[in-house]
C-alpha cells in the first residue's frame, strides 16, 4: 500500500455496501477495495440489519430504495443501538427522503448517478472524523458544567451519563463547544462539519441542531447549551436552567 494513503485505511476498515442493484455494489466494492478497505455487501434492508448485527463495520453505505426494508427504516434501526457512520444513496428529486434521513441519523448522502471517486472521498472524510487517531495519545477533552466532550474517544457525558451522538452530531457539538460565544452561520457550519463540497441545504443544519439539543437536554436540570441567534445562526453558551 502506498505511503500516500490515509491512516484510516491502514488497518482494514470494514464497510458494508447495501444496495439492491448488484452492479452498483460491485462498482462501489471495486473502488473501495482499491483504496484498501474491506467490503461486504447486502442486497436488501433485512440482510443489511442481519449483517450489521453479526459483524463489526466502521461505516455503512445505504441505498434508500431497497426491498423488504427500505433504507430509511434500516437507518432508524441502526440508530437505535449504534452510532456507526451512515452515507445514504438517493435518487435525484428525493429531497424529502434526504431530510428525513438526516432526522433519522444519517451523516451524509450521495445522489445517484454518482461518481465512485466522489463516494470514496466522502467515505474517507467521514472516517477521518469518526475513527480515533491511534498515533495521538493525548486526550483532547472539552469540559463545561454538566458537559464533558472527549474528542479522542468521541464520547459525550451529560452530567455523569454518556449520551449517544451520530458522527455529525458529535462534530457539530465539538465545533460549537470549542468556540463558546461565537456565532456560526448555517453556511459556515455546513462548510466546517460537512465539507465545502457538500450539496445539502441549510435545513440539514437545523435538523442536526434540533436532534443535538434534544439529546443534550435528556437529563433533568441540564443547561441549555446551544442557542439560536435569529437571522444569523447558532452559538454555544452555558445558561443554567
């Protein structure tokens, strides 16, 4: 393997490609394996859930339109028990499904027909944000009253209880919590959390903020951490309830 490869592909990262079209699965597998990833396939929603239950995967590429169980249902089932990164494959014109996918916990999406190279780039970008850096021993921890964010372990404690965040929810929280009092526009959040080449709309940010707030306020007497600055965006600030 060449020295230019990402650190994330050195240790055989396992990816599940779930799509009912065999040609798409084969194409995606070929490009991912060329980059050093280990790839498994699923042809429908039920098989996807069964394979995830039996084996450890670092990321799932999930088609929305699948037989037996559709991709949105599968996404919901995955999020009930784990925070594995999820990239949705959607057809053009399925904006409603993409928004719903984000509400259910998806981290990114790619529109069909897609460039395999673009998909691989999105996989790598998402893994860089979600996999721990084994060469970095220092634990980067952000602490506030009743909130602890361990960036290396990607762990969030509200009070003394750990809460489960999706990869994008975690990245969003770190961005805001790292700059208390600073107001971030939705456009800036999209660029910094999803990347400059992300083609989603501003509602993507609003949906993730809504979900993140609900999880952070899951404990009694938890402060309000994320505040809306009307007409501008969002900021992180600790106000006691």
